[in-house]
C-alpha cells in the first residue's frame, strides 16, 4: 500500500517529454516532506515512494529513508538512477528499508537514451541497474515511448536481458509538460506505438524464455494490445493508493483523470482495466484507431474487502470521523466506510474489472452496494444473502457530500423482495402465448406456472443450457422447451423450430445482459409479436459486495464464470430497443437508484 510523495521538480536530466518541464524550479522543503511522510504512516500506508523531479539529488534523501523506516514504512524511489550508480548510497538506502525502484531508461544505447533525456546519463543509469539488480528489490524499468525511440525498442530489450529480476515497462508518452509543448515532435500515433510495443514484448519474452526480465505496457488502450491485455501496468498494479504534489494540503487517490474512454468504448469488454486514451491525445487525433472488443463476457459484480476498523466512535451521532480526519485521501469509488453502531469499518475494492468512473457510479449513482451475509461463493438468493447499504443520513447536506467516499449504514428495507414482487404480480396477469428467451433457471416460473396449469397461457422457453431446460421440463410438463441461443430467433434456417409462430408476450428475464447481440434479438422478437403484444425485460446493473477476506477468497476460488456481455441499465437497454424496433412503444420503466434493488424493468407494446 504505497503513497507517492513528490519532493520537488528539479532534476539532473532534462527529458524532452518531462511532465514538470515548466516547474523545475519548485522544490518542497524538508519540513513539508517530513510531514507528508508522517501523514502517510498515519493513513495506514506501508510504503512511501519519493518522486520528483529527481528525488535522489536531494541532500535529505537518506534522512527521509531513515524517517520512513523509523515509522515502520518501507521506502521506494521513482528515479533516473544516476545517483544510484554510487554503490555506497544504494547500500545505505537498503539499510533503511529500500524495497522498490521505478527506474527511467529510454534507450538501449547511449545515443538513444541520452537523446531522450538530453544529458550524458547512459553510463550512470546502467550503473544504477548493476547496483540495484540482485538485491531482492522490487525493481522496475520504465521506458517512455516517443517518436524518438519507438523504432529502437529491441535494442533496449537486449540491453536489459541480464537483469532477470527486473520488470520492464513500455509507456506511451503523456501529452503533459514537455509532452504537450512538443506534441507534434514527440507524439507517435497510439496504434503505431502499440504495434511496436507488442513486437518488443514478444521479442523480450522469447529472449527471456521465462527466466526474466518480465515485460509490461502502460497508457495504451487494451484493444490495441491483443494477446497482451494482461500485461498492462499502472499505479494501481503497483499498489499505489495515494499521491501528493508540492503545495497540496493532503493526499489524493491515484486516478486516471488524465485519460478518457470516448463513446467508441461503450460496451467494450476490456473497459474495466483499460486506461483509454490520454485526453490531450484524443483532442488531436480522436478515437478512430480504437478497436473495441464486445464479444467477451465481463463481471457484473465486485468485492469490497474488509481492511480495518477505522475508529471506535463514542458518539455515533457526533462529528463525522471521515470529515474530521480528512476527506481527500479516500477514493470515492474504491474505499467504503460502513458504520456498525459505534464502530466504523473500512473496506477496499481492488478490482480491475471496473474502471474508477464505473465504481463511483455504482456506489454513489445507482447506490448498489451490499454486505454479503452468506457463506456462499456466490449469492443466489439476494433477499436472504445480501443487506443493502445506504448513504448515512449524516452525509445529507455535508459540503463534502459530492466528493467524499461517504459513510454507509445498513438499510432496513428488503429491496429485493419488494421489487421482485412487482415483477411477479405483472407476470401473473399474462394471457396468451408466451415466449421466454434465456429462461435459464426460471427464477420467475413460479409466477407463470399457475397460469400455464390453468390454460391461460402457453409457454415456450429457450435457453442454451440443456440442464436448466431439463429442470424446467421436470417442473412443468406442459411447457414447450428448446435448447438454443436467443440470438437464433431471427435465423432464417429456424434452428429453434418455431416456424412462423407469433406470440402475445415475449420475456427477457435476467437474460438481457447475457445476450451477445441484443439489437438483433429485439428485432426478431418484434417481428413475432402479435398486434398489442408486449416485450418485458428485467435485468440487473452491476453491484458491489462488502466481504471479509475469507469470503473473498472463497468467492474468487469458485468456478463461476463471467456470463454478462454488458451491465446495461434501463436507459441503455431502452436505447437499443428503440433503435432496433422503433415500432415498439415503451409503456413501463422502473429504473435502479439508491432506494431500489439492482433490478430494472422495461415493458414495450407492439402497435395494435
């Protein structure tokens, strides 16, 4: 759990792409950095990492290492490494718990590296590698890729092969500082950079033959790194929680606010861990190079894992402990504070299945966060297994309400049973011929069974799971059941064997987000609805589960596989239906919000 502390922006290199090119004259004083190290310890961090500028040129370097060690913290550096070419300095830092190095190296030859850093630095940087490798450090090498070195990545790979304990990362240059000022000269097209980086990683892994070093990439859209999606690397993969710049009053969560996912990324299966595009890059080049991937499933839930009991407040109605201790260090989406009477517990979502923006929207927008009170790998009876969390009434009207991680309390309302009852009541009124696509385990069949037994409806269920279909057949001999995909409904070869049959009602009950091609399915349904017929869609948005470490281990060890291709809400689903079947009129909508379960409902009617 790292905290990144900027000690100042002066440097003994002069990289053309430097983030802080225009503020190199600003440095923090000793007392400021001392205070930030102490604050990091108070926040529960286990390591402080100094950055700049160049932290190793500060005369206080060993003092800060000793201070952090005295507070029980490990020590790390983001550095160009030149001062670490002096073995005695490395020896001294290791005595004071130096554990982590993130070393800048941009070329495998003096010509390329020195061109990039605009200093005669090559020999010293490689001297640092010689001094650092083999000490058991968490050793990382970062190569920023610009137009100046994009065609020279293989020589860099060759040069680092002897350092088997290192991890080598190729990072897309950021349009900030020098990268912004010299954008036209330094910025490669992202698709070109991604292709060259893929080649370099493939070459490096072949040469390393599993013995090290390891190779990673950063700040590249994952859709441009096919086959290497799992090699992405960023501050979160390095376990950074917070960072602080010179002059800032407190720590802030690390984030990807300098990047964005343009509209082209909507529905991409890689959205969660993907960094997207730098905003400055997108402003110039747009998103035409992106190749979103929409044919792979993704998660529909994530875990908040218990970390610590933050406080034992004597007065639960007293001053808010989050506000009293400082709001800004806590991530609005990833940190979860739950009040249990006089105690407040802290949970953390480390997931990369969802982006920071998605997590904050789930937690604060739709309000879909629950405590898992079951002992199951995956909850299967939400009403019994989950307790909804609500934002504490103490948060209402707080000036930090829209920026704070918030305080949450258990809801007294069984939202699942309440919302499910409305769906069941509507299904119990159906008459005529019913088509249920993606019937699966038939969670609502108990509402339909009496209608089927009374002859009020006929029922055709379609699902790709033969075992689920067989189970329904045992429960309801009168039901007509077909093993097949909902996407086959519009296939001219009629693999479902429905001929030219038409229906009074079509159902997509918790199957919408399982559809690979929902627009095609909706169009096929609309073609089979009789005049005045209805289409009812019920599904869930993504949600978070507060769990103990043991519950989390049990859940992550299960064999449950991802089955959702999207996590659409009612708005997103309605937009697809409207585009695919404009003749269908929306007649009912129940959206998800902080006072509801995670289930939404849409109902459409065909023209009479």
